C-alpha cells in the first residue's frame, strides 16, 4: 500500500500494532531467559511474533474498524460528550483560578488582565455548551433507542 493512502488514524493503529509486537517480543525474551536454566514440566515459551508489514496493516485496519464501530454507539457518544465536558470545565476552572490570583494581587491594578481573562472565559464557555448539547442529544437517542448521529 502506498504511504500517501494511509490516514493518520491508520498510521496510529499500525504503530499500536507494532508496539504490541515489540511488547510481546520483549515478554517472550524475558520468559525464555527465565526458563533457559533448569527446566521443569510446563507450557513452552511462545516464540516471538513476527508479522509482515501487510499483516500489521491488516490488523491495524481491523483495530480501526472496531474502534470506529465502538465510537458510533450512542453510549459512546454520551461518554465522549462527558469527556469533552470534563475538558471544558477543567479549562474554565483553571481560568477562574487565574481570576482569583488576579484578585489576590490587587484587582484595581490588574484590570487589563481581568478583562483579557473574561474574554478567554467566554471563548471557553462555547465548547462546554456544545459538549452539553452533544450529551443531551446522545442521552435522548439512548432513551428513544435510536442513533444520535
């Protein structure tokens, strides 16, 4: 397959597959080293997995398809909305904490910083509201038993 036809998602999935292979090879090597001395009855040490680039790509495509199927579920849409809400609220919490710091340094002298902070807070409220809308839509879809997309 040509490199130009590999999406960033597929490239990431292929790297995950390669990382799994490396971890398996490392683990197999450790087990072989432990059993290289005195051996007793037990399961044989599996040989290190060596997949071709084509096998890795096939496994990565299957991994990506499973992930996309998982993402398309209504319960997953609601979970993702909750994650987005957490991210937005953490950002807003940090900005509000910055506002408390500005106040503690003496608000009259920090009015410019307070004004810039207010603008940043307003910018971050929109992603929070969008995440809440997505959460509501996913929840309604779950309640009605139909897809939210």
